[in-house]
């Protein structure tokens, strides 16, 4: 009897070890695919000057391109989680990124602006499962005590890709042009997507728990105080999305910097976003989250407003780094997932991302319109004002049990 008990214990340990390894691989692949997705997106601001010149675009037309892509990638996020009734999360992410990669490769080959716009929009729809389904997978396959750090890695790795991407894109663009550069940067995501589908397994219990769906429970979850506060905060913040993509244009067209220096400064800002998410995720695992969110937003307001006064490189470097470093999103996500039942993770997270990307789709047009009429200084003041207003809903956040342990 003792031997049978020991064998049973050994089998349980073996199964737990295999599950842990499977979860680790799943977490790693979700984060890697997120990073490769951003490898393409991070290159676009560096490519925009060439794209604008070749297609003869204005700032408003560029804003339209960004807004259309953002809306197409954001609106479906409300609904992609429902597909997990029939498809595992890893398959949804893999198939979506295959579409995203393939269409971005094709976008580098078209001859006109409208064809480019259509392919970017369709590619964005393909990439829509990455954020909601990926966040849900990270939540259900990670220890709650490490959740902030896991979310931090899920932001830090893509931000690292966005940091390297402008420098790689600038180098490739000189050698092979913006078209081949865009196509080439989409290849790694295509390969990783196939690997995600074929090589990664999910825990059945973690996957099954997200397939339960009740509209009544979802509506109840949306009435949760923290869900309402975070959703309202996300709604306000959506109106400043996309501003960073205009920074290289500001450096070149307004400050008169060379393309190389512009790419370097843009990378400094993105580099701050590599360090910031993991740091704030670590802090959110160890202290109350509400003051972290409010403090970050207040500092962002000051930094964006001060950006118009930083005209030389010595001042721009620390300001840009801190703008990237102040990343409140990872803390907001931790509060959100700890405030709802596991069965409602997908639709609630999808709702959260849909708000940001759908409403944020008009932000690029608004910012571009302000810049075109009044200049970048008024644009930065607008971003600072939006950030200041976003502090109001953050005041209504209630600390969850996980954030005060």
C-alpha cells in the first residue's frame, strides 16, 4: 500500500511538472507573438515619411490610415473571445497572426494608397485576438502572486521589439526600401504563429473555464465598480492613443533632426517602455495599485505638457524615456482581471480592449487635425489635458484582495 501511494504521488508530481512546463511554454509563446506583432507596428512610424512621400499623403490622411487600422483591430476584440467555444486560445492567436503577417507582407507590394489601406485594415482584423485572448491565457495559466510581473513581461517584450524595430527598419529601409522592409519584418510572426498552433498545448481545465458564457453574468461583471472605473479610464485614455507614432515626424519636420537621430530619440522613448511595465508590474504585486495608477497618470500629464519646451537632445532624452517608463496599463489590467470571475475573463477583457482601440481609432485623426491647424505644441497640450481628465475615473478604483496581500 505504501508503494502504491508513493507511485501515485510520483505520478501527480510528474503530471504537475508537465503542466507547469506546458504553461511556461504557452506563456512564453503568447508573449513572443505579442512582441513579433509589435515588431511590425513599431517599424511603421519610421516608414511613414517614405510612405507619405510616395503616396502624397497629408497628416490627416496618415491619421486616417492609423485610425482605420486601429478601429479594425479593436472592434472585433469584443467578440473574438466567443470563438473559444469552438477553438482553443492558442489556435485563435496563431491563425490571427498568420493573417496579420501575410497581409502586411502583401501591403509592402501594392502600388497605391487605398490598396495599402485595405490590406492594413484586414491585417489588423487578423491580429485582433492577440490582446484579449492572450491576456486571458496569461491570466488563467499564471500564479496570481506573479500576475503583475507576467503582464509586465507581456508589455515589456513587445516594447523591446518596438524599440529595436525602428533602428532595424531605418537600416533596412536605406538598403532595400520601405516596401521590402515591411514585408521582411512580418516573416518572424508568420513562423512563430505556425509554431504556436503545432507545438504548444493548453491545460484543459484552464481552457474550459473560459468557454462558459452567460450574457447576464457578463452584464453583471460590467456593473462591477472596478470594471466600470477601469473601462471609463480606458475610454478617456483612448483619445490620446497613437500620439507616439507622430514623434519621428515631429523630430524631423519641426525640430529639424536627421532621420538617424529621430529614430534614436524615438527608440529612447520606447526603451523606457521596456523597463517601465515590468517595474510597475512588480510594484503592483507588492503594494496597493490605485495610487500607482494615479501617480503614473499625474506624471504623464506633466511630461507630455513639458514636451513642447524640450527642444534640444539633452532635455528630450530624459523626458522621452520617462514618457515611455510611465506605463499604467499593466497595473490597470491586473486590477481588471482580479475583479471578475474567470468565466467572464474573455468578454470583459475583450470589452476593455475594444473600448481602447475602437475609440482610440479617432484619436490619430484628432491629433493630426490639431497638429495640421495649430502645430505640435497644441497637440502635446491636448494629450496632457486628456491625461489629466483620466485621473478622475482612477479615483473610483477599489483595491482588490490580490493587490493588498
